[in-house]
């Protein structure tokens, strides 16, 4: 699989780690924690120190039912942070659905565009990415956050997501985007319920048919909270308490061949993807055979008197 990533991205045989920096007041996990630009830059650099290969900066929440923010607000949130992180040597991606925000962030030093709409929210996005010749993450998307969960209707969720991503990839290429610059994201939690998300994760290998690297973003999401709560009346743990579950998903996604995982807690996932690399090295070079089942023990005989 050919992929031209951003200059300076490590060439490695392991899954990459993208650290999340939300500069929003209403993100589901850490809204408001990093709305000060200086604090956001400090946090992003801390993620790099913990092992993030890329830092993803977003100024618009895409949690379920989130309202859209005006473009000037998104720009004001994102640009100082992108500029500060890039000036400090971090590799920065910008998480945006708007072509003008993406263009401004690229000018400020971002090296990758991460678009949860895959170019559907802004018809100018494909043209921008093609002209800038930058790596582009296109996620599976069925509509804006306000109504996306109403569109979580599938017969076979994996087959349909693969098909829809393939169509989106074709449309991007038709618009001039170099396919070697495209990463695809199955969009966990976007127009998908918990069972849909688990099905996608369990069948990540089927996305190889698209011939593109895969980014997986499960970090702290509600389907992990629901799993940890169990089937009783327990309240799901808060987002920060889902990091161990996130690291487990990161290891599984990496072992299944994901190019990158996007997470809030970088340190645990940086370890997890290295464990996955070693695991897959071993399982790909060693043929494990099951030991023969032990025979049933002979019936005990009564000792002679």
C-alpha cells in the first residue's frame, strides 16, 4: 500500500499515535480544559513527550447533537494552537470540516487535514486538499452531529461503511486528490450505535479492500462507557475513566493493521501499539499448533485388600 504522509512523520512498522487537543468548550471528554491557547499548546507538547506522532487540533465539537460553531470562532480557537505547536516542532493535523479553516491551519504549520465529513460538509475541501497536496483523513459520515444518530440504520454495517467509504474515495480522486495522500476512517460513533462500533472493530480487516491506510478513533467514546457499565443499572464511567479500555482497543486495532489510532491519553496507547507490533511480529512468523488434547484418565481401580 502506497502512502505519502507528511514530511517528518516517522517511518515505522508500528501503528502511529495521534494525540487529541480539543480547543472547544463543549467536547464530550475534555471540553473547556484547553480553551486557553497557551494551555492547549502546553498540553499538545506534553502529548508529544508521551509518544504522540501527530497532534490533532480541533475547534468544533462533533459529539452527538453538538451544534455547529461559526467559522470565525473555529479559526480563532484553532490557529494560535496550530501555530504554537508547529513552531515548537510538533507535527500537527487540523480537525475540521471547513476548507477555509483547513487552508489557514496549513498556512500556520499544520501538515495534515482530518475531516470527519470526508469532504461532504464543504464542497471546497477536496479542491483545497488536491491543490495543497497534503495528507487527508476522510471519515465515514452520514450527516452533521445534530441528527447523525438518526441515520444509524444498516443491514450489514461493515459492508455498507466499506462501500460508502469507497464511493467517497472515488469522489475525492475524481476531484483531483492524490489517492496516495488519503487515509480512511470508519467513523466509530458517527451514525453508529454501540453494536455497529463493535462490528466495525471486529471486522477491520475488511477495510483492507479499499487499499488505503486506516485511522481508528475509539478514544473515551460512549460505547466503551456502556461496555464498562455492564448490563445492570450502573452508570457508565466518565470519559476520563475509559482510557484503559481505549488502550485495549488501540492494541486490537493496531494488531488488525490500523495505520494510526487517535486518542486522548497518549502514554497508555503508545505502549499498547508497541505491544501490538511485537505480538503481530510473533504471530506472523510463528505457526502455533494446539497441543494434543489429553486423553481421558483411566478409571481408578480399587486396590486389592
